[in-house]
């Protein structure tokens, strides 16, 4: 048994995870005594690692790539947003010994957009590029903001159409291919493809971003991603990467575990300053 409450992030690879740093900063800032570690856990070891972690007194876990779907299956019960996203990034030990699964990625994105960057998502036209796990996790929190339209565009068109269909009763949402984006305009374009990490971009027509519109890449890095650069070239009012989302999803997990909301702005500023040359 550990003396202070133990939390961890599991993933593979995990070496470059910023989560331990973020949660230690939150703990320091809020005066919470806790330990937060990172553990390299390949998918085939997930079951054993998570069982051991909680058997040894662990209080909560973050799960990242490639474990979010496995964590979803493992959780005893789930929040609505986790249920819909079919992925869990936060496991929290409950008083009765059961494990609650939540997904704080989508709310992390929405908080970053609204609270940190002053966007109003109601009545705007939103485009999500990509129809994989990252897209699925952000759809419901975005629809809750009542945008005018939410369009999902994907290389494999069927995946976009099917994903949109799953949420049809939650708001105005459709799926399409990149070819269908010609002559359309959006106020907010979110990149949720995994292409950005390898410096690639989906084919995007000129004029896709409305005047005064915003771009947001769910990925982040020390250098601006290919999509952040596309946003700048296309005169986005702001072209952002996912650093703010990362810190906000962590803050939401911290709140679930500790019942206290840390201030995110100083942590975002610190991490942002550290990546500047
Ligand atoms: P994640 O969990 O990060 O979303 P994923 O479920 O494997 O990962 O989904 C990756 C997404 O990026 C998919 O939408 C994928 O498009 P396909 O469904 O057509 O495969 C998209 N993607 C990956 N590389 C891409 C590229 N070079 N151009 C466009 N889309 C790409």
C-alpha cells in the first residue's frame, strides 16, 4: 500500500508523455498530496497492469494510445460521454471499489476553445477532419454547444458517414469525403486525422476557412504542425494546436479524482514557453 494516493498514466510509447509533469504541477498548485507516475504498457499487458495497479492501492489512471478502447471495456461503468466515444482516458476508483470510466478529451477541447480562446461555438459551422478514435471522442461535447452544422470529412468516406449517423439524434451532423468540401465554408476546422503527426495534410480546397475562422489541430508538437501551418497560410484568426486541450483534459481528470479544479492557464503558459526556442 502506498502512503499517498497514487495515480498514473499508462500508454505505449509513454516516454514523452507530459501527463506526469502536468498533474504534479496541478498537485503543487492545489496543495494536494499525491504521486503520479508513467508506465509503459503495451496493449497485451493492459489487463494485468491495470488489475495490479488498483490491487496495490492505485486511485486513478489515465490511459492513452493504444489503450483507450481497452480501458473502455475494462471500466465497470461509464459516463455518457465515455459511453458514446467508445474510449476511456480516465479511470477513477469509486468508494464501492468499482471503476468509473470517463473520457475527458472532448470537454478538454471545448474548454480550451471557449474558456482559453474566447470562441462561441453556438450557431457556427464546424468541420472535423478524420473519422477515427480522436474524432469520435470530441463529437458529443461539440454538439452540446449547438453549432449550426457539424461535418465530418474523411479519406474513407464510409467511416465519416457511419460515424455521423451514430450521433444523428444529438444535433445537426453529416459525414462526407474530402471531395465534397469544394465550395463549402467553415468557421472552425479541427484536424483529428493522424496525418499531421507525420507532416501530412488531407487535401483541402482553397476558401474552406471562412473569413475570421479558426483552425485547431488536436495534435501538438514543439514545432507548428502541418495543419497549424495550413491555418496560418489560410488567414485563420487563430491557428492552434492541442497543447491547451491536453492540459484541459488533464484538469478534468484531476477534478474527477480530487474534487478540485486546478488553474490551467499557468500550466499551459509554462509548457508553451518551454517548447519555444
Ligand atoms: P485516432 O485514434 O488518432 O483517430 P485512427 O482511429 O487510426 O486514429 O484514425 C486515424 C484517422 O486519420 C482516420 O480518419 C484516417 O483516415 P482513414 O479512416 O481514411 O484511414 C486519418 N488519416 C490518417 N492518415 C491520413 C492521411 N494521410 N490523409 C488523410 N487522412 C488520414
